[in-house]
C-alpha cells in the first residue's frame, strides 16, 4: 500500500477491524520509511451476475424482482416474509457460488420452483403457471398430476 505522505510502497498493518456490519475492513497502517500512520479500507469486489432471458436479452440479477415474484405466488398462503427472504437468499447464494457470471432465467426459475415445492405446493403451482406460461387447463392438470405422483 502506497504511503499518502511520502509515496513509499511498503507499510505494515497495525490494527484491523470490521466496519459496516462486516462489509468492510478498516486497517491502520504505518509507513516503513517515514513512520506516519494512515487508514485504508478493504471491501469485497462484487462481480455482477448477468441474467440471460428467454429472448436472449441480458440484464443484471435483481434480487427484488425475484422476491416480488415469489411474494405474488405466496399471496394468501401460510408462508412468512422471512421464509420468502430465506428462499431468495438461498437462490442468490447458489447463483453466487456458481462460477458462471451469466445465468439463464430458466435456471433461476427452476431453482425458485424447487424451493417453493418444499415450502408450499399451492405457491409452487401458482409460480409454475406464470413461469411456464400454462396455455390451457391440460398443461395445468399435467403439472398437478406430476406433483401428486411425487407424493
């Protein structure tokens, strides 16, 4: 780390402590050449996740958009906001842990349906009906029969 006083490129860390709820680390440093002290902050460099949609357009991953979709599916169901947030955080973590910086909307939708299936079956069918764009009652019944056969 370059000293802001003399420009020397080596310093030693005297003290480190987390700040901002663990999002950053504050470091007190001392220049090896001039012995003056200064403060630096270290943050995690976040690489944005890009979502490739069905029409091949690309947009940044929006956690709020996923939350809103799950919230609509769980409307008037015995699913708490905390459970929905947990599902969204789990999906985001799965995406972040993958080495791909681009994921398809299909992949995100499948993750969401998989999580909803274990949480609330009615919410799962609601989400699937919008996500898979059920055209008629037969496709809807086919999804319900798949759900029943898994039990």
